[in-house]
C-alpha cells in the first residue's frame, strides 16, 4: 500500500506545476517568481535526475523524470515572461 501511494504521489506531484505555468501565461508576467528560487530548484531537480534514472525504484524514477519535464516548463515560462 505504501508503494502504491508513493507511486501515485510521484506521478501527481509534478502536475501541480501546471497551475503556475497557466497563471504565468495568463498574466504574461513572471515578475513575482524569484529567480534564485527558480534556478535553485531547477539545479536540484537536474542533479537528482541521474540518480532517478539509474535507480531500481520505479517511484523515484517516475518522480525524477516527470518532475524534470514539468519544472523545465516552469523555467521556460518564467524566463519567457520575465520583465
């Protein structure tokens, strides 16, 4: 049961980036997003990815790959709409 909940959470958690992306696109501004926070998180997500890829733990592997995809989109939109 723990593994199932963990896997579901690993898949769902990165999808919470979607409202942030939509809000940035709608307002056409990302000035309220800290660049230090953004690139700090992005750096950590990227550094986590190799460990996730080689891991035998499917939950960690799913989380790492899905998270890097969605957070890369956040980085793209923050930089695109930065004033």
